[in-house]
C-alpha cells in the first residue's frame, strides 16, 4: 500500500524521470504556454546562447530549432549549458526537494507540526514555503496534515473496507479535492493514472455542439474524456506521460456519436468508454449509466442503489468526478427536492440535456430550456 507521500509524489517524480522519453513537441508546447505545471519536469536549453530555462521563464521564446530538452538542470549542465539568471530553473528542483522533505516530516510527526516548524526544518521562510508547498501539492501544510489525519482515521475505521483499500491502491489521495490534480486524473485506469498515461496514445479533437465547444479524447479502448473544457493544455496536464495526438479526421465517428447523444439521445449509438476510477467511483458511474433516458435519480437514490445509502455526499463527489459528460449521464442526477443540484458544465447545460431527454418521454416535471 502506497504511503500518502508516495501517492502525492509519484506522479511528479515519475514525470521528472520520464521526461527524457517525453515527446519534444509536448515539451515545446509547455514552453510556448509558459506552463508552470511543467516547471521542474522539463528543461529547455538554447543552443545559440548556451542557457537553459524552465517552461514558465518570462524571457522571449527562442526559435524551436535552437532548443534542446533535458529532464533536469543537472543534465543540461552536463551538456555544457548554464542556468538562466532570470527564471533560476534549478531552484524548482530545490523547492520540490524541500516540499518532499516537509511531507516526510509531517507524516512522521505524532502531532501536526506548525507551519513555522516545518519551514524552519527545511530552511525556508514560513510564508514563502507555504506558497511553494501549495503550488506543488495544491494544499497548505496544515491542510495536508488535516487530510492525513482524516485518511488515517478512515483507514482505521474501515480496515476491511475494499473501497478504502482501492482508493489507496489506486494511488488516490482519498478525500476529493485534496490533491488538486487528482480529480482531473480519474479518467485513467489506476495503473495508467499512476503513470500519467504512459504507454497510452490519446487522440483528441474539439467540435461544436448545441452545448458549446466540446473536447473529446479517446484511448485505443474508448472515450476517456468528453468535456466542456476544450483546451489541449488540460489533456497534457492530466496525462503528462501519454502521447497526445490531435486527430480531427480520425475522431469523426466518435464526434458524430457524441453529437447524437446530445441531440437525438433516443437514436444515439452505444459508444465505447474507457474510464476507470476507484472501486467506489466505478460503482457510481456504472449506476449512472443505468438511469433510463428521460428519467432522473436523486443522489440518495444512487447511494441506495449501490448499497451504500449513507454515502450520499460521496456519490455527489463521484458524480462530479465524471469526465465523460453526457455518455456517463451524471446530468440525470438531481437533488431529492427536485432542484437541479450542481453540474460541472454549468446548470444551463444540465437543464438543456434534461429538457432534450425529457421531451422523449413523459417527464413533465423536468425543467425546460428557457
Ligand atoms: Zn529563463
């Protein structure tokens, strides 16, 4: 069973060690976006100046043909390059090291250490360190301690609970929203999730739908994303080790299927879906797929249907963690009082989907599009 620290650090440290295998186009795209998420994962060295930078460096972008990529500043130095004085690319590595050290400290402590204690132990000023920690892990050291306690309490309470085991085994951090990226990574099988999609080729395209521009992405097995967030950047962030290929022509059939599911759901083809989450999430998602067209269920009804009637909130969270909109019909789950509840894509889209589906069967109580 992975410790929490391994859980948190696995995706990043693997990303670092595997960056050499990283597609240079993906690395270049990160530099063009000045993507901070890739700082510490890839180094870009400029042959004409002999200087290397991190992706977020504010300096003017060099010509593509003059840039060589490395996994670390160390490798760039070994090849004869010098660090950029402006973006100080090596400090990212030192910062990450300090954060990793702080995590170990927090995990080993009997009682949650204060921010001052943690910062002093790793040799940083408290406020500066808080910012670094948060940038890396998405939470403050105090929030990390709290989540850690919560996880330990859970695992003690539910020692024989397969769901808890599955969450740990899958490398998830547990409480949703704890690790900012975790939610975004659930579209993969647990092993692929840990590897950031290594070995997978993910094809994607965007298309116009009645709900706005959508992004559809697919592995060789099926659709892994259908979202209202149409940026390639988000795909690269979620699957840092996957080969990500824009394929407008090759995705046409899946796009047509997705459009049919939105526009004429009663005549839509069955599309292959390739998602895997924790055992609990999969249970919820499978249950969502059983809600007949034109009907809705409450969060409580889904919780009851999967045999965990008290897990209403967790059902809501798993519902929100669904990244294959429409096809895994999380929009068909509403509150027990009949109000719409939430929707990642916004309530207007939920209302629209339900209205289109509502017209297909007798569901006069469903809200209609304005
Ligand atoms: Zn620089």
